[in-house]
């Protein structure tokens, strides 16, 4: 199946303006060399739609555009405790039955649950409303702490800015790491946060870490992935004990140093596989794995395919 090219975001009455901005930033126009999507905001009917800020939003398209898109996104709204109208649920379900990707983040997840698209699946939402989602939809396995959950053609994300993580994950999944990273740079965002990372953090992503010493060490690690980078060395550069470093790192990023480094190495390997014709052995060396066999083992375990198969999926490089 080809990557999505048409994107329709449903904006119900009381839609969150932050959510509108997120999808418009990721799937709206970008610079040269970046994907151009046919992006549209849709409503129950074209016209003004009230928002959570009290400022009306003029929406050009109705539900017919929603039902025909390759990717349908249900945006969060203030009235999520009441299910959307049957016509809306029907349009979202029709898109899913036709083979479209269907996604939502924050309380937009409640719309997918009301349409029955989450039954028997894992899903996430804003941590504050996870219990409500689980109570109302017992057939849904609610992952309360995940940033996003990918269930194939149904993808859900956590609250607020986690919508960016969900959208960039979709770009990474369908178009590859190089394209997702380019879009992230264009909108000045961290390129990747793993879906299993905790939602509620003091400082949610390493790139935005407010601890200057820790941020400098992380920046140094990114530039030196070819080295072993044991935690003891990172802690030494941060002028901390290993225990203090690990504690500060987890508090700032929501993950362990080992998990963060593994994700960074794999993300860097993805981009090299997509954008260069370097042998897999050289890719492994550049991202800090001792051999192509070790890279392959990690790639299969974490990405589901070996490096060469991944390369064939996104490039014409043999």
C-alpha cells in the first residue's frame, strides 16, 4: 500500500486550536524536497466552527472529504464526553473500512472509541482522561502512560503536544526517518520520541532538557555515536556519579540512558540506510554497533525487519 497523500482532520465544535495547529504544521506546506500533502480540515458541514478558545474557525470541507482521505485524524474537542453525531462516526468508519489510516490524539481518541474502531485494540489518550476512556469502553485496552500506540491502521496518541509525536511517527513509518527528521527540523521539533515513553515528565524530551550540563552531554553523545558511550563516561562528562546521572537523566527524559542511546542509534541507522549507499557494516560502525550482525539483531527486534529489507522499503539502493 502506498504512503498516504491525502489527509483530512475532523474539527468538531469546540475543537482544540493547539491540535489544529499541530496537524496543519506537520501536514501543511513545507520547503522544497519535503512531502506535499493534500491537507484539509473537515467539519460536520462547511462554515464557522467554534473552538476551545472561543474564536470561530472557518472550515471549508464537510464529511465527504473525511470519508475519502488516505489518513483521517479525529481532533480533540471540549465536548468529548458526548459522542460525535452518527454521520461523523459513519464517515470515520467508512474511511477505515476503505483502508484509510485513522488516528487521534488526546481526547480525540474518544471519537474513535465511539465509532468502535478501538474495540479489541490498545489505545492511549491524555493521562487525565485514561480512566474515563477505560470505564466507558471496556473492550479497549487503555495504555495510560504511552505517548502513542500504533495498531496498524488505527493509531492513537496522548494529550497536547504528543500530537506532534503521533504525526511524526506516521511520517517516519510511511515515508522513512529522513523525511520525518526533515519535517521535524522544518517545524523546529525533536525528531523522534518513542511511543512507550512516559507522558508526564518534568522535561519531556532530551532536546529540550533544561539541565545545561545534561543537555551538553546529550549533544556530545549524538555527535559521537560511533563510540561505545558507556553510562560511566556520560556521567563523568556531566560531573556526576553514575547513580545521580541515571536518576537525573530519567527525570528529565522519561527513559533510561541505555534506552535513549539505543533509540538514537537505531534512528541514525534508519537515516543512513535511507539516504546513503553505505554497506550495512559501515552503517553499524557509524552508529556504534560492533558489527552488522549486532545491528541486524537490534533492528529486527525493535523495527521488525532486517536493515537491508528496511533500505529496500524506502530507497532504490540495492
